[in-house]
């Protein structure tokens, strides 16, 4: 083999090595691109899942209750119409008188709240002879989430 042929073979081999390097580089880039796409899809999926778990709908924030005035023991009767207990319930009558104790309302069980248990901040008790009940605001913890309802008469 002459020198010219040896030089041609070496040049061809160098060219093949360059081509292999470029192909390897393209393969690595392709793998990296696929990996990045999977990471992005994973973040989107986790974000959607987390949002659906932590953001209650507006419907879940409203308590389902029956509220009525009763006369046997004059007061406001509240019935929890749901299948779960309501805890740490606070009641407000006419947006001015608050129930003085924290309540637990069991499912489908009526609870009478005598008017005398509703007081203003200054200690004035609700008096049915002087003031007409107009509204009741209920705020309770249900499965760790505060939920509320507002009822008018």
C-alpha cells in the first residue's frame, strides 16, 4: 500500500469518527428531550391532582341544614341534613347575637337553641318579646374544612 492510499484510509476513518460522534450526540439529545417531556408531564399531572384534592367546590362550603323557629322551648331548631357530623359550630342570630357555646351537630338530629343562649358582645341576651328573629348564620368545621350557611325567616 502506498502512502497516498494510507492517507485516504486515515481520512475516511476520521470522517467516520466525526459522523459517529454527531450521531451519538443526536441520540443523547433525543434521550434528554424525552426525559424533559416526561418531567413536564409529571409536574402537570401532580399539579392537577393536588388542585383537585385541596380546592373544595363552592357546593361543599355550604352546609345543608333545616332551620326553623320552634315554640315548645322557644328558640331556633337546626337539623344537620348531611351524613357527617359538624364540629365547633358557632351560631349567630340576626348577625348580632351569638350562641355562647360551641356545638356539635350530629347527622339528621335536630338541636334546639333557646333564644336565651344568644347574646350580644355587651352581654345583652336575645329577647323574643322585643326583637324578631330574622336570620341565622351557621359556621362549622366539617372534616377539617370550615363551612357556612345563612338562613332567613
